[in-house]
């Protein structure tokens, strides 16, 4: 077994197919069981969010109970238990669970998956849940050839328009990321206009191809549709929906990874409504999209981003980098544990069918010049 074990979980209308270690197991699912787990998840998450917005009490034990219900739903034949036991016995370092198929099941809060404790609390192996969108679900395709070795390039667009509260501390985020990767192979450039036009011009100004990573720091909203709140030419708010961002912002210069660090950027309606902004960007051709599936504190978002780029700049595969950043964020602080584990699906990774070894950029043979 390699350091990384990929467990593919595909949801059909009346079955779950689980593939790992070259073996495939197809498990029948009764309609009542399917309805029960979806209803339990939606009710728990809704009441959790309501308690947060109103400041009322919420029993945190309900979240671990939901995580165990999700585990039991997958593990009716003990297939997941056998996979976990085998991975631990063979010293696997990263468990990537790819969830695909029926939207209502794929979008459940698999970040909360728990046997006894949350899988995300363990360091060996690290648990990394991914929502997988297949190639035939994409509106566009891109040459999946591996990138040439050089420093990882990150374009950061920061927006905090006038009149929109709270004001985001994006300068602090930029400074912390720069400090954390000072000795790493990473080129970080900030587009300070905060505008869609500024993003497009910066993307098209690069002479050696597409940026590896586009990082967006801004406010997000779900109403009337999933959107980002960027800045217009006067510094006021410009509400940009997912399709406009993909078409007018990226405008054909598609990065390998897009981290949309905005509230609700990976959140979709649980009853089959509008797709999340992250899903739209994935279907526009981005290999990996990371977003937040709820509201997020500015400090928590910065903590996670800093650790994520530390790992990516060391050429860690995206799934492992996410898992390490998540684990480090909550293992170093009980407050972060509550933010990252106890919030259903706080961030979700959504990606296309994998190409290559999962890295945004192989390590450069020598230090390249920074722009």
C-alpha cells in the first residue's frame, strides 16, 4: 500500500459502490435508510446553523452522532471498517475518500464522518474527503498534461468593499502567508484592486502560462444565488455570481486550484437547488476547488490558508495538504477544533476526475526569481 489510499464512494439511486485497494463492493441501499440519513443530516445542520445565528444552545453531541450515522450508512457490510483497519495496519498516511454520484448524498457533511471519534481528528492516517465531479459533468475540458517544475505560483485577489461589514483583514492574511512560505518554493502575487477586471487582467498578464493557484479572499452570500462580494471600480460592492466569475473573471485562464475563501462558497441548497459556487468553478474546468460550506471567522480562514500553502509549496498533493492544514488548525487550539470539526462541512474540496499525481506543481530544481 502506498502512502495514500484512495477510497471511491459512488452513490447510485439504490446502491453504494465502494472501491479501494483494487476491490469493489456494491452495497444495496433501502429507500427508507437513504431518506433517514438525508433527513437527519439536513435537520441537524439546519438547527446547528440556526443556533449559531441566534446564540441559542446546541448540543455538540448531535454532530458526532451525525458523523456516526453517516459512517453506519456506508458501513452496513463493514466494508469501511475493513478498509480503515487495513490502512492503519499497513501504515497508510492519507485516506482520500472521493464521494461522487447522487447530489443529495454527495453533498452530505462527510467532513464529520466518525467511527468512534471524528476521522478528521486522527493524524495517522489523515482523512481527506473530496466531492468528485466526473469529466462528463464539466462544461469545458483542459489538457491534463502535468505542469513543468517551477515555483508554485499563487495569485491572491483580496476584496473588502466599502460599506460591507465586517472589514476583512486581508493584509494580515497576505503577510502571514508570505512569512510561512519565506523559505519555500512559492511565488505569491496580490491583486489589490479587489475587482473582477483586475483579476482577469492579472491572469492574462502572465507570460509563462496559467497560475497554479488563484486564492480569493472576500465576503460571500447565498442570496439570491451563490455569489462573491468583490469590488467595483470605485471600491464599492460588486456582487458576482459563480457563472460570471468563471466567465468574466477566469476568462479561459483556468488555474489548477482555486481556493475561494469566502463564507458559503462551497455551500449548496440541500434540496437540489442552485449548485454551490465551488461546483460551478469545477465544471468550468478547475481541477481542485476549496471553499467554505458555511460562515467562517476571518482568523480561522487565515489560519487554514497559511498552513495549506506551507504544505502545497512543499509539493504535497492537494488532498494531503488540505488534510494536514485541517488537522494542524484544530490540533493547536481547542477554539479551532470547535470551528473546524464541529461545523458541518466547514470547507469542502470539490474536484474533477484526477489527472497526474495530484500536485499543483512539482518542485523546482532550483529557486526561481520572485516577481
